[in-house]
C-alpha cells in the first residue's frame, strides 16, 4: 500500500506570506495527487488535482507542483480565509491514501 | 448544483450494524465513481471504501474489509454503506464523495464534491 506523509504538521504564518506544504509518497504515484482544504465543521474541498491542476473556482494564489514521490502545495500570499487544514491524497492505486494533514494558522 | 446528502448515522452498540445512505443530485450519478471517507473526532481523513460507476468493482480499506459493504442504486441516485460488526474505532463522521471520473479503468479518482457527513458513534 502507498503511504502519504505531509510536513509540517502545523505552520503559523502572517497575512501575505508565501506558504509551502510538502507531501511525500512511499512510492512513485506519477502525478496522481490531489490537495484538499478542510475548515472546522466543514467537508473537505478539492483545491488541486493531477498534482498541479487548479480546480475551478479555487483562487489562483493556490498552486501545486511535483511528480513521482514529492509534491508541494503553495499559497503565494496567505489570506485570512486560508486558515484551515490541508490534506494530500494519492489516487494512483487502491487503497486510496490521505496524508495526515497540515494545519495552517494565521499569526 | 451537485448535492450529496448523507443519512443513517447515529448511535450503535459494539457488534451492531448501521446502514448509511447518500442521496445524490445535480449530476448524472451513474457516470461517476463514488466513495466513503471517514474522520474520527480531531483526526485525519481516512478512506473507507469506493465503488465504480457501474458497481462492477468495489474496494475497501483493510480495517473495514469483511465488515462493511458498499453498494449503489443508479436508478435511485443513491450510494450506501452497510456497516456490521461495528467497533469503537469506527466512531467518526462519514462523508460520501463524488469521484472526478467513472473509475472504469480500475484506478481510483480524486473527489470533487463531498457531502456534509453523517456521524456514527459506536458505544455501549
């Protein structure tokens, strides 16, 4: 089974900062990676699919990159609404696996 | 507008059963793979089970294999999760989610729409 590891677990940044979250797969998943945002009490929301494709309606300050085993989610200029937990997910093969999440806090 | 409405959660005793439902609308249900994902209180997302658009294949996490059964009724636009032999560690919010694809290739999809979830509590 493919395991997903995110880092850091928590990060605190100021409004306007550039923020980067890393996700590593235990084996190559090519570009079959998605990123989700989840706010407290809400369902997850798809941000990025196929590692770097922006889901419609998602602000362009979000971007994804990477392939193989290492991936990043970048928020180019952190906004108050971005306070949330972010998860990566591999969909190269079953069983589907999520990372453990990265909580982004606003300083 | 895509909508996914889960129901059927509640309190169950260890060893008991529950059947979750997810009523879908706003898209052609029979064209898309569907999945169940759960989240224990304060914990991360955990994939539970998935099913192809035509129900031809089903997939399970090891922790629920043999205890949970996923199914769908494309005539009723509804996804189900039959849960039996429930354990305390099955306590979680259960979300249904729509796949971005049909899943007919055998590969899982990413999930572009999620319901708001139904809470399952397993306790005596």
